[in-house]
């Protein structure tokens, strides 16, 4: 019976281009287990190798993988393998962006883009305006983009909204992103009142904006955005409702944050999501069954 079910609804295969870390459980290091639990086969394309993430650690070993990116894609261009889409996160260089964009174009891959480049009103270290321009080009015609508010403002070429904004401000920002012709824009880190944070989802086809909110904790966690994007990406490539998937993702993240705090360990070591992977798998399975 299980074999028949798999044949009817096989696992999707997705290339995930992102940085990979040792300590800290972010980016590709998180995407692998989360997507696998959601029945997505991950084909990793590491963009940078780090001994840990860059938040609060010292003496970080960083290995740039520009040459490796070229090598991966050169080999993959000679192999006829099945892949359903591409998810992207952190890039070290514009060269990597251009190479992966060209590969996706040749393979006609659906693209789920997290345009990682900025937060809290400023670009990350090492990025300049020319990278913003390259990311604007990269986001054109992507199926889904998931910017935070800073990244969305940079993509839209408008001033940073700051922390005091209204629903009208958010919806005007989303409308400015229509020029990228994405099927879905998911704006992350949206908060209208203390103690609450979530996302705004703009559906290009319907023109609707929906909001999904969860509890905000007075702590800085590393990797929550990676969890969110992994679950949302799984939902998208399975053809599920992104609004329903968002609710599953936020529930999963909230349980993870609660447990992480209860364990009282150093937060920079990463989120303790492993005990809830089975719950996540079951909830995603239910969404897939509803779709059928």
C-alpha cells in the first residue's frame, strides 16, 4: 500500500542553494532535515562553507565556494536528472547569482527565492548597491520571493519603513513588488503590535493579501527565517495552499522556540526543532491529503 501511495504522490526533488554551517543550525544545515521531513528530496548546492553562523561566534572559518558552484553546475549540465525546482538563500557573489539563474533558466525550474542581503534597515556586511541590483534581476519572474521588510524596500527602491508602519504601508510595499511578476510574495518579520510577529502573503493571481501571526518572544533567535522558508518551500513545491502551509510553519516554529527556551542553552547554538519533525511531517501529510 505504501508503495502505491508513493507512486501516486512521489517525493519532489528540489535544488537548495544556500550556505552551510557547522555550529548554529541555519541555512542549508536546517533546510536539509526540514525539507526531508516534508517529503522533499534535497539536492544541496552549497554557496559558502562556515564553521558556524556569524551571530555571536568568533574565529569563524569561512570558505568561499565560487569555484565549487561553477564545478557543480558544469557537471549537472552534463547529466539528465529530474528536478522539480530551485530554492535559494545566501550568495557570496553576483557571479553565483548569474550562474544559478542561467542554470534555472535552461532547466525551466520553478524558483523559490529568499533574497538574503539585509535586515534592520541595512545591507549585510560585504554587500553593496550592485548586489541589490543583481538580486532585483534574480527575483524577476521567480515563482515565490520571501523578503523581510528591509529586503523588500531595497527590491522596491523605496526608503526603509522602519518599525512604525501600518497595514496600508505593508500593502503598498507589496504592490510595489508586483513589477517582479512573482506568483507569491511572502513578506516576513511583519509586526503590528508588541508580542506578535508573522508574515504577509500577497497572491498575485487573486490580488489578495493575507496575514499570519504568531507569538513574538523577547529573545533573538538564529534560524527562524530558515525554518519558515523551508516549510513554505515544501508546501509550494507540493502544490499546497501557502496560507495553510504558513499556519503549519508558524505552529512548528512556535513549538520549537518554546522548547529552545525551556532547555536554557546558548541561543546561538541553534533551534531545537528535532522533537517536532514528526509532528511537522504529519501536518504536511494532512495538507497533501486535503489537496487530493
